[in-house]
C-alpha cells in the first residue's frame, strides 16, 4: 500500500555532496600523542610537542590510496593545545620546539588535502582545559569565536567542522554566534552534531549505525558520557544524516606506544563498513600519527588493506541498473552466483522507501532473498549464495513514488574467506 506524504524532508546540495563521500579519515594528533594519554588536562608543556618527521602528505595520501574522500584533523582537543599558531593563546605549536615554533599542522594538512584532492575538515573542541577564561562564559565565548574564525578563514574551503560534546555536558556556549561564523565563512561545510548541525553523531564510538538508520532525526546524544540529548537551535534541518566515528586501534584515538594489539583486524573493519556505509551512514575512521608525525606502518598497511577489500568486493558489479522508478529488475546475460546487492535511493527526492524485499528467479519462480526497511543513500544486503539470471527489488511500502538511483549485484564469497 502506497502512503502519500507530499512534504518529505530532502537534503541540501551540500548534504548530498557530503553523503556521496561515504568514507572519511579522522586524525587525532596533538600534545596527547607525546604524553601517552587520551585526555590531557591542559598542563602539559608545549615543549613536549616535537615530531621528528611530520609529513601530512603521508597521512592524506594514505587516506586517498585507501579510497577515503575527506580528512578531519583535531586542530584543538580538550587540552586546549592548538595545532596552528593562533593569536589567542601561547598554548600552541608556536611555543613548541617543532620547526622552531614556526610550524602549522593545520596548514600542512589543508595543503596536503588540496594537492591530493580530498576534502579537509577540522575538529575544534569547545571544551578547553587550558584557557584561563573558560570559567567566564562571555570571555570564553569571545576567545572561542576568535579561534574558530582563524580556522574558518585561513585554511581554504572546509568540508566539515566537528564540534565534540565531550566535556561540555551541561555547558551552554554561544551557539547562535558560533554557527553564524561557520555559515558566514564556510557556508558549504557540514556542521557536526552541535549548535545547528547539518549532520549528526550516530551515538557510539564503534563506527556502526543501527538499522534502520533514517536520514531524518530530531535528537541525538551529546557524547559518550551522558544519555541526554543535545539541544539544537531551531534552524537545525530535519534531514540530518549520521556520521559513524571509530578509531582503528580499539578505544584509543591518539597514538600510544606498544599498542598494535588494539589494531582492528581487516574482518572487524569490514564489519564496521557494512554497518556504517552499508546502513546508509558515513564512516569516519581514525588513524593516529605517532611521535614521529607519521602514520605507523602497521596502521597504514591495515587501512590500505581495507580500501583494497572494499574495491575488490564492490568495485565491479556483475550487473547494475540505474535511474529506475517504483521498482527495479536486473536480467543477467547468463546465470551467475550472487550473494550481495547494493541499493541506493535518489535521495534528492527524499527517503521514500519504507519497506522492500529482494527476490531472485529460481526454477521458474521468485524466491525472497532478504527484506529490509531503510535504503536511503546506500544499503548493502548480504544473502546466501544463489545462482540466477534475474533479481528484482520490490518496494512493499513507500512514502511516495520510489526513485532508485542504482541497484547492483555482486559475488564476494571468495574474498570473504580471505579475511
């Protein structure tokens, strides 16, 4: 039965572009890297920040080779140490011995992203454990607005501005002012989860989205440390796709020595991919540079293996249909073994499919392979291997006439046995 809801939420052009990116690399790097800790208290000396071989091109090129399309750097974490030579505080790279205080990690990353063709984004923590003015809300709002303005105006186009709610539970910042700065200086940048976001946090640090993970939402969690919902400004859009963040080393966002045992296996990373990108969300995988200022060799090898596995499984469909309406059917030249299907709605028209099934023709009759609800930007379905020359998508319930961007089928069982 068709449900007709003419006022469906739809994404902006900026949201559409961002959702098409699908894979981003997070980069937690800062004074914590040199102190063997996750959260600094703002008292560690800038003298400790001294990478010996920092190479942002290596970071970004690794991301590109693995098939990632954007890159986000922790320009300022909760400790308040700034990876750019800010005018607002001495607690920054300009007070470190690295490059005699003349270095700028943010600029190095921005330039690497431009040269490699990746989108560049910044994480800038509202919570600041070093700033003396933090307890004075008005003074700190001025301080933070100045820091943010520097980042928004000095490093070229940004794909995303990442506002972390951790440590700020119960604190009210001047979000109208903050959001107005982003919209004025970086109108195409996605805003993550705080203020008036255009993308939301998925609600965990495991990199996985629940299913269904609809693109519309009215609430999201503030952080891992509270169940309370974040308070958004009234202009927050209804269309609010989810981003799934996860560290490649379990539970560790910053690099730590003797920590390779925490490195997620290729099988674990593929499971994350299926339950993030495969559930219609975007995956943001953290890979942290070490004290040299380089991504560790083991992490590079693992993330490149992930990219290769994704390409091996989904780079060349056995058959594909595009731009269908209402339903879709694939007729193959000859019977083939299939075990995966990838569905995409044309979300320019909203998220219309509410329930669907996939069926294959076996011995002259249609057999149901899998049933689902949300499709949205992308849904990856796995099913027991079948040999068929016809497979179809049935839309069982929808909010309006379904618009199918693509339907493609694959056989990847051989690759699955390799990991």
